[in-house]
C-alpha cells in the first residue's frame, strides 16, 4: 500500500477505498480559523452537539486581526467563548497562522485532520492526512461524524536529486503547478516519495503540502521518517512520532517525477498560481512591494534565510518590504537570536504573525503595482488592489528582489548557508487556551453576528434566469471577495451578499436581488481556492438555485451541496456557449430527476434548447440536496 491508502484504511468506517468510490473516514483532529470559524460555530451550535467528540479540536484566530472596528474583536470573543464551552482549544491572536502553529504544536503522523481552511494539508508535511473543507463539514466532524468523500486517486510524486544553489521548496511546488495546473490535482492526493524527499526538512515539506491546495488536490502527504522525528523532537513532542512509509514497490494511480537538481528559481505570474515561469524567463520586472510570510513560507528557516540575505543591507528605495512570521514561536526565536533586528535594520516592516496581506488584511499595494510575495495565491483582486499584479516566489527570491528592486534570480548570488533545524524550538504555548481550564463559559455574541441563511427544501420546479456567465477558473475570491473591508462581515451574510461576484461583475448582487435569484453559469474549475462557505452562503442568500459549470473545485462543490444549491456539470461542455445571461432556465420535476439518476435536464425557455447536466450524488448527498442542505437533512434524521 502507499501511505495514503494506509491512513485511509486505518480510518475507514464506510465504503470501498477504490478511486472514485465513496468513503467515510473518522476524523481525529479539526481546526478552524476565525474567518470561517464564526460561521462554523454558529452551525455547530445549531446542531446541538454539546462537547466535541474529536481527539483534538483547535480554534485559531489568525485571519481577521486588523480590528478596524468592533466586528473582528466581537468575532474573536464569540469564537473564544463558544470554543471553550464545547471543549475546543483556542489559539489566541498573536499565536500565529493556524497551519504553521498546528504543524508545530499539534500535528501527529498518521492521524486525520479536517480544517475549515483550504491550506489544512500543510500538516501533510509530517504524514498527516489533512484535508480542507467548508465550515459545515468541520462542524459535523467536531460532532463525531465521519467525513464523507470520494476516494481520490493517489498521484505519486517521485523526487530525485537535491535542490541546487538558493533554490527552494517553493520552487518544487511551483514546478508541480507548472506541470499540472490549478485543476490538475482535483480528485487526487499528491503523495511525495523518492530519495529527494529525504533531503527535505519538515518545514520544506509543509511548504509543498500547503500549496498543493492550489492544484485543487484533496490533500498532499509526505512520509513520516527520521526528519519527522527530528522535527517533533525539537518541538518537544517525540512521543507523537510514528514512522509511516509507503510499502516498497507500492503502486500509485499515476507517477510524476521531479529532478530537484534541475529546478531553477521560479515565480507564478499574475493572476494564477499555475502561470509559472523561471525568474530568468520573466526577466527583471520592476517591483514596488515584497511580502514575506503566509502559511506557505513563514517557518523559522524561511525567515532566517531571508534575514541572512538582508543582513547589513537596505531594501531598495522604491520597495516596501513586509515580513509576517508564521507563529509566535518563529517570531520569538528571530527576536532572541538577532535575526529580527537584521530584518528591521534592512528596512522591513514587521507585521504581526497572522495572515495579513495574504488575505488582503492591510498592505494593499499601490495602483498598478508589482507585488512579489512568498504566498500561495495571486488571484485577481485578492491583494485588495485590482490593478496590481502579484508574483508568487520563494523567500530567497523575495529577499534578493527586495534589495535590487527588480525580480531577481537568487541562483545568481552566492549560496546562502543552510539554516540547521534548532535542537529545540522555543516552546511556549501560553497563547493556547485549554478548555479544561475554563468553567461556566457564557457565549458572547456581538451585534454583527447575524443568523446565517438556511436553504429551503428543494422545489419540484427550479426556475430562474441565467444571471451571469463566467469563464474558467473563477475563484472563491471572485465569488465572495475578502479584504480588510469585507472580512469583518464574515458573520453577516446579508451584508456580504452585496459583494457576491463583485470582482467579476459589480452589478451581480443587485441583479440577483431584482430577479429574485436564478442560475450562475461557469466554465471549468468553478470555485477554486478558499474553503470559505460564504461563497455558497452569499449565493444562497441571493436565492441562487443552481450553478451550471463545466467542472467544479472539490470544496466549493461540497459547500454548494451542503447549502442546498445544485452543482450541475454540463454533460456536453459546448453547451456552455449556448446559454446567455438573461435566458430563462427551468428544471422540471427536479426532485424526481435527482431521485432517479445522475442526469438532470435543464431547459432554456428563451433559446428553446435543452441541456443535459450531470449531478453525481451518493445517497447521503442526495438526501442533503433534497432536504435543502446538511442542517435540514441532519434535523430530519
Ligand atoms: C485563503 O487563503 O483564501 C483563506 C482566507 O485562508 C481561506 C479561508 C477563508 O476564506 O476564510 C482558505 O484558504 O480556505
Ligand atoms: Fe492565511 Fe493566506 Fe494561509 Fe489563507 S493562504 S491561511 S489567508 S496565510
């Protein structure tokens, strides 16, 4: 067996684990973060579960930390109180980005982790099966229910050779994205193996597993080996170590080979993580901003290498450099060993250890800016500045670029000394609140926390206009944008709904309201990116009944189903061209059609055409769709 099959077998409670089959897995751990957490806990409360049933659940506060009004702080107070009341640990703001902290303090090889954030696979760096999902699915898992999913194919990524001068783990995942694209991982687990894996430390592996989310993969995973033991030992957690390796000669559904020695420093160009070119191919583009941090590249070694490059120098006069350490552990280690002073002296603007600019919480670049970031997403408008172009690079590329003011290939410079993993990381969990230490908690609810919309039982006739037709690869940042202005309203869907699909069409929400809802029509990979359930809840509020697309991203499709919206796939992709905005669409006998099979006929009354669409649903998902969402389905059980 490969590693993925082993962990799945150990957690399987239902189904046959053959690719494409439907399976159910027990979930050992969950995590939420605050921008998805408020909604997840409101839904958790609606389920009347009581205490969580998982081995460990952690609520992080790391996204909405700008606190430009009372809203964010209210959300923090709600999350802290509701979590502690229900047996969930709380990682307070200031403790760091959920994925970095979870890797450091809670990851356990061989366990399963479900997180309401698409980059939950970061913990695949230690051999966890770590999966991102919508808040509702995480709430259900906290209640002890298994996770239902389609058994993915397992893609073996064989790494051979070793990284050359100043190339980075980031360049490995950029190469995978270059080859497979942002939809190449859909329905797959990326399992890394081969001699090249041994040369990578846990934080390097975590960078790769993290950004596997941009492939659309279900998750990514590395073996748990002596490097993993070293990492856990240095975190004071050697007891959590178990060796977990694929069987020698095991089979994969497909294999991709990457020779690390041949990799050149690369960047993903605006506006897609798969628009990857070598830095040499792109050339010396003038740069206005450089941001180092995010859950992809903010480990101790990443920031130490950046600090080594910047030490004793000054950032280019026309560049603004920001650094956000991934966790309090990383931040305090940099402070005690002097690297923080090197960064400050070089002119870096030090931000708190949180998501920050990655989710547009501050540091939006200037008009038409070029921003070079060590992050994982450069989707259109995500930085908060629509005219800006974001390049995604390694910390080494970012640091040299900050000095030269143009996109710079780090392999043109002398080798940066490798940063040895500390014998012992600085361990201080004083910003993690343990539910056992708190009694008689009252849940605190600020005025910005509004009830979430609930889907209605599916009607027999589903009708409405095609409100918009969208191209391929529409991201959740298009569907439900997030930035410093909007993130405070994650618990206020009526407010957010007015911005639904705004980057694609500023009039969409108004039109949807005027028409009393309708249909969204889209191309391939609709809903790629974030796990935010808001990208389904805002359309639900606007009475969107179905999305017709050429294909869907996994988490978003689940979120639509969980909220009673039909994700229909054109059987014949060419039909996409036969729908125009304004066309009157109808699904007659919708309930019977869904009950009877996987092919649903949508009629276009305006064009007098019919489209065959596919809605493959397991019996459980069928029940959810017919009931009008997962909460209705659980209530009716
Ligand atoms: C992201 O990187 O897009 C986010 C913000 O972390 C999201 C979660 C969210 O939208 O709150 C994600 O990746 O799931
Ligand atoms: Fe935070 Fe960015 Fe990571 Fe999302 S991708 S969890 S916003 S750092």
